[in-house]
């Protein structure tokens, strides 16, 4: 059994792969990562900040389901 590799994308290259969020929006999420739960998507290697695209999708779904539950 093999585990699929997550795709790690440098913040500066995010918009080459996805059009949303913008890099500025992504930096806002990273700046507030401990308040909004985004820290699970962020991986740091030295000074480089990478986003795990699979965990990002899961985080978006989690945000979506918490919004629906609050209504």
C-alpha cells in the first residue's frame, strides 16, 4: 500500500497552480494561522513557507461545514 504524496507549493508560486486565494490572501491566512486553524496546511523548511494543497482543500471544507452548522 502506498500513501499518495501531498503537493507542497511555495506561497510565492501558489497562483501558478490555483487562482484562489490570492498570494496576499494566503499571507493573511498564514499570519493568522493559529487563530483560524490554517496552521495544519502550512509547512516550513528553513525560511521557505509551503502550503500542502490536500490539507488546504480539507481546511476549506472544514470552514464550509462550520459555516453551515452555525446558521
